[in-house]
C-alpha cells in the first residue's frame, strides 16, 4: 500500500540515506577495526558499542529504503491550485474561539513535525480538513474537547 510523501520529505530521506551509506557506514567500519586492534573482544566496550551502532545504522538504512520504495511521492506544486484541502497543501486556519491563525502543511506520517508546522495526514486535524474548502468551518475532536476552525486559505507551495 503506497504511503503518501511530499517531494521535500522524500528528498530529506534520500539525503539521510546517502549520508548513512557514504559517511556513517565507513566511520563505523573504521571504529570496529580500531577497536578490534585493541585485543580481547569479549571485554572490549568500544568494539561492542561500535557493533551496536553498526546494527542501528544498517537497520535505519533498510527502514529508509523500505519507506522510499513504498512512497507515493506527491509534488503539490504540480497540482493545479484550488481552494480545497488535499495532501501536501499548506492550510491557514482561524481558531474560532481565540481568532488566532495557525498554519500547517499536511504531510506524510514520517515528515510530521508540529514545531515546523508539518501535520501528519493521519492526525485528527488533517483528517477533519481533507476535502474541505476555504471558508468551511471544521470541528476537530481533541482530548481537551471539540475545537472549531475556519479554513482561511489553502496554498500549493
């Protein structure tokens, strides 16, 4: 089943993959060789730490390759702009209680980062917004109670 991902999210994963393969992998291999040179491997903490780091790095490489293989990469800039909320758009909401504006980009699960304004497509807010248009009022159920927003703008950036 394809997992939606923005072009920026896919690029970030490709960069991490390249770094792990071409920089971290050789560094870890060198650390293992250096630790081996110290002698007895049973009581060599440096060796065991380097091997553990190697296992983590190889696991993350496999995880990233799997995510990229399963990704349906969506370039929002190539989709004709409209006022409907879809995956990849940047949406500005108006909090109906506080009149505060909040802006989110709706992204794939792996890309989500609230501090950067990136909201997972699987989050309750995103699920409530998808398919709605500018001017629509949306009620989102949260653990703290229902929250009402109005969709102020939708941008394909």
